[in-house]
C-alpha cells in the first residue's frame, strides 16, 4: 500500500510540480523566522542551545502529532480518504520537479553565454556568493546543489514516507527546513541552530547513504565508491559528504574546492576526480539526469520488494 501511495506522490510531483502559491513550507518558514527572532536573543551557549531546542519542539511537534491524529481519524472514516491525504503530503514534501525547474535554466544560460542570468539563477539555489563567479564556478555550484538536494528534497522525503507515512515525511521535511534556515556556523546560529542541525543529520543519515549508493550504481560505480570512501570523511557534514562525493565520482566531474561565502573565500575538500576539466553546462544536465534515474530506481526497487512480500504472504 505504501509503495502505491509513494508512486502516486511522485507522479503528482512530476505532473503538478511545486505549488505556485500557498505552499505550506513557505508559511512554516515565515513562522520559523518569526519565532527565531523572538527566542534567539543574547544568552550563554547553553542557553541558546536550550532556546533552539524549545523553538524546534514548538515548530515541529504540533504539526507532526496533528498529522498523525488526522491520518488515523481519516483512516477510520474511509481508507481512500487517508490515502489521498498521505499522497497530498508526500507531494508537498517532494521537490524533484522543482529541483529541475530551478537548476535546468542555469545550464541553458551557461550554454547561451549569459553569465549575468546564470549568476542570478544560481544565487537562488545556493548560499555562496555568485556575483563574480565564472562559468565553471556556476556549473560547479549547480551540480553540487543538484546532488545534495537530490537527497534533501527527494530521497530523504521518500524514504521517511515509506518508513512511517505522512507523519514521518512531515517530520523529515520540517526538520530539514529548519536546518536549512538555522544550521549555519555563524555567530547568530552556531548555538541556537545546533539542535536543528544535529537532528536533521540524524534523520538524514540513512537516506543519505542510500542516495549515495544509488548515485554510485547509476554511473562510474568504482570511482563513485572510491570517492565516497576517501573524500566524504573530509567534509564536515556527515551526510552531504557521502552524497556529493559519490555523485561526483559517478559523474566523473571535479567538484569541491574553493567557493566564496559571505564575502570570504573558503577552501573546501575536493570531490570527485581532480584530473578532469572544470564542470560545464552539460554536467548540470547529467547531474539532473542522475537524480531522475535514481528516483526511478528507488520506485522500481520498492515495487519489486512489495511484489515479493505479497508473494511470500500467500
């Protein structure tokens, strides 16, 4: 049953894409920003961590508990009501088509030689500075964002939906949103956002490794696994490292290295083979294809496992 609902949610995302207006995550983000402004005040490090935990609980627990109760109530009324409700929430949590809609135009702008447009488009999906970035830096940023968001916006949500249905996918998506808003090592969020960052790391640990393995299977498997083993431990993020290292190796593309954040240059560990040419627009398209193919692989495996389990139950 959950496999069928997952397939329906993925299909809905592919057909309709991200809602243009009234997306619940937009409202949630505004509420999170409002609450952070009021709770993230000067305090000791321990006090800021406690306030961050309080904010996380206030924002996450009510919608998760409410989703669980409503799902149970709808199932008691009619099975199809609960099914439609769960598909709707998975659709709202997924971002496969949205990812492609945000990233693909960057490749088009780079192919057309329109650097100003490529810089503006890239700035919408990454936190690094793009004002003076060249074509290679923009392509690298787009590929890295595609690989990482393949896990955050697609496979993590799908994994938790398959594990725990609507309440689990709501928990994952909201926790991931708070990490995206607060999980920075800046003076403002270093302590207040620590709980959000650590809980997102925990929820993402297994999905990230399944994503990395999927990337490896669908490209240069040997190089992907080698990059995952040797390069991922160098990254501070326990989940972004495996995902991007495996993806870079699978695509045979050079990622990582220098990037500019908030006006300061940061030297990041290398990802993928470093003896190849700098990324270009075609690598962006290949990265999007890798995420898309991995999504079909996940659904195929789920369907196969479901059929096997049904056969064993007979």
